[in-house]
C-alpha cells in the first residue's frame, strides 16, 4: 500500500438518486476527513439536504455526465474548492426498457450515452489528477443486467456490460499508477424499483430472491466505500455481483 494516502476528495455522479445519495451519506458518516462532491442534474433535494447536514464537506456539483465539457468544468470547480479529485463514483444512469423489435433510436442511444459513454467521459476526465497524485479510486456502478441480461433491456444490458469491459481495460492501464478501477453489479435495490410496478409484481419478485428481500441502498454503498478505500489496494478490474445470491 502507498505510504501517504491523500485525504479523499470524492465525486459521486447522480448523487441525488437513491443509490448516489446513500453512497454520499456513507462516505460522509464513515470518513470524517473526506470531501464529497454531489453530482446533480435536474433534481437536487436529497443532495441539498446532505450539503446542509455536512456543511463544508458536501457540495453540490452540477454535472450532465454525457457532456465532456461539463466534466472539465466540474473538475475545475472541485479542484479550486478542495483540491484534486482522487475518488470517482460513476453512479448516474437510467434504464428505459423496450423489446428490441420496437426500441427506438432515442431509447437505444440515450441509455448507451448515459450509462456507458458517460463512464468513458468521467474516467478520462479524472485520470490526469489521479495520475499526478499516483493514487486514485474509480468505482463504476454497473448492474446485474450486465451479467444476466433480461428481455426488454438490450440497451441497458449492453451499456452496463460495456462498463465492465471498460473497467477491466482501464484497470490494466492504471494498475501501476496506484489507481484502481472496479465495477459493481447490484441487483434490485429497495426504494429504487422501476416505477409503475404493482404491489403484486414486487411481491412476486421478492419471492424469487434467495434472501426474500432486495438490497438496502446502504448495503451497496458500503461496498463502494470499501472499493474506494486505501485497504482495497489489491482489487482492480473486478465486477462485484451484489445480488443477494440471485445469480
Ligand atoms: N435501482 C436499482 O435497482 C439498480 C440496480 C442495479 C444498478 N443500478 C444502477 O445504479 C445507479 C443509480 O441508480 P438509482 O437506482 O439510484 O437511480 P435513481 O434514483 O433514478 O438515480 C439516478 C441518478 O442518475 C442521474 N442521471 C441520470 N442520467 C444522467 C445524466 N445524463 N447526467 C447526470 N445525471 C444523470 C439522475 O439525475 P436526475 O435527477 O437529473 O434525473 C439521478 O440522480 C444507476 O447507474 C443504475 O443503473 C440501479
């Protein structure tokens, strides 16, 4: 392990979402020295509450992850505010399901851009500051759909599988630089199930889970926190399945 690990300066994209906000809270509650930059786009309410609860340590950071120029601007703002970034959690993403036969170009491209292109832009934006520090942690939030592609998710499954490939390649490129790159593959997360599911559908899905429950966001956040820690120094290029034993 590297002798002098810098204090962690963290950017979490999509930090107003269920998992992003839980991850930000986990960092803020478990590492008193860290600074957390909350990437936000249209909604701000959870991020604003965190910034108010942890003044001086949690900051909102407007970031449309599909725009390389927005990344450059966000990194500038973060650098000025609290020094060079050394942890990136690529968490922003969404799915828009459709059978491939009827999937529109917009559904295909939109999901690929937000879930895969954005991870490319983010990784590229943070490499230079991480290389300069010779220390960095990148955690990419993929999905179980990358490993076990459901019908109706050709766009999302392809994007998230692409994230795993990118993660493994980049991990090899940065292994000697003190920068680790890992991906997580969560299954269903409590409080973040697809909108419009009926109570019966949710119950039936829960019965299919070996643990008869979905993940609590904090159970996923704790893994991100560990992968972003100095102690996780020998884990890189991994795709960690967080599905309660489903697959
Ligand atoms: N929920 C699950 O069961 C589950 C399972 C496996 C993997 N995941 C993955 O976990 C991650 C977080 O999901 P979640 O459940 O927490 O979803 P969520 O509550 O819907 O949050 C998603 C966040 O991503 C942001 N976002 C989406 N596209 C963006 C873009 N182009 N630029 C900037 N921000 C963007 C959204 O911002 P806005 O406020 O602007 O919309 C929102 O804050 C996603 O990558 C998802 O694919 C989720």
